[in-house]
């Protein structure tokens, strides 16, 4: 069974940093591209960033480009999102998801709240 | 960036009726289009990928069609468990710059 467990969320002040992690199990992690998708409270889904199986191809939404960095450690079956210069509008539930294109597995999310 | 739009924003349907949801891309995404269902407090669930292929375990009452810029999700006979928000997503390119539509809420009429 595919399991994706996000962690690292919390309350952080504007301008500060946070690092999210996603622990994967139940599938061959290094066979799959991975993504971060977020959902602000009461709002829709927003794709944030994606990374290919070997980290050779990476993309970001315009809203986070230059501030967020996605990475993965295939030896640890883990995905990461380094978030710098956080803004109030980054407040959201952050999901980790697997899939080259369509995302076939999702975690339950970790909540990031950016507020002073 | 490819912009996705969905219509209607809300669709009120009676159980047993057919629901038709639309999704439009600002430029061609070929058939690189997925549909997701999300219920309150839950993560999204993949329904359709490749514009028309049902994901594993998805009932046959869900069907997808379209290519290029115009796509449709049809639920042939709505069941109580189908009342939810539905999102389309394009995944046309790598490095990825995927985008979701704003969603269509299907509620009980």
C-alpha cells in the first residue's frame, strides 16, 4: 500500500524558513516523479513543485520560484521542500504526491501557517 | 503558464441524475489531463488520467473525454458518495509546470 507521510509544518513568521519532509513507503520510490501540492484554507489545489525520479528535472510554480527548493533522497525514500522567505499567502496544507503526470498517490498533508 | 478554467463553479444534481463537468486549457495540453475528486477533510483522489482512462478502482460511471483544450468529466448516475469537489489538472510538460483548475463543486439538488 502506498504511504506518503508529510511532516515539518507549523506556525512560522513572515520572512522565515521551513523545511517540509515526506516519507514514502509501499512503492519503489526512485521509480517515480514526486510533487508538492498545496491547498489554502477553503481554497482549491495549487501545484507547487515537481521533481523527476533522478532529480534531473525540476519545476516550480511562478508563485514560489526563487523561494522554494524541492529535493529528494532516494536512499532514504524521502522528498523535501525547503521554503524560504515565507509569506502569509503561503499558508496552506501541503501535500506530497507521486506520479509522472497525474498523481496516483497522496499524503494527508502538513499544515503551514505563516503569521506574525 | 497554462491556465485551467472549469465550469460551472457549482453543479446541483439529484441522485441518479447525470452530471457533466467542463474543463478548458488556455493552450493545448494534448491528452495530458487528469481529473480528481476531493471530499471535505480528505486528500484528492485520482479519477481519470490521459483525459479518458479511469484510474484503478474507479467506477465505470465516471468517464472523461476531450483533447487539446476542451475536456469533460461525466458522472452517468450520481451516487451519494459522488457529492464532492472535482478538479482538472494539466501535466503537459517537463520540467513540470502543472496547473489545476479552480474546481467544480457537485452538491445535492
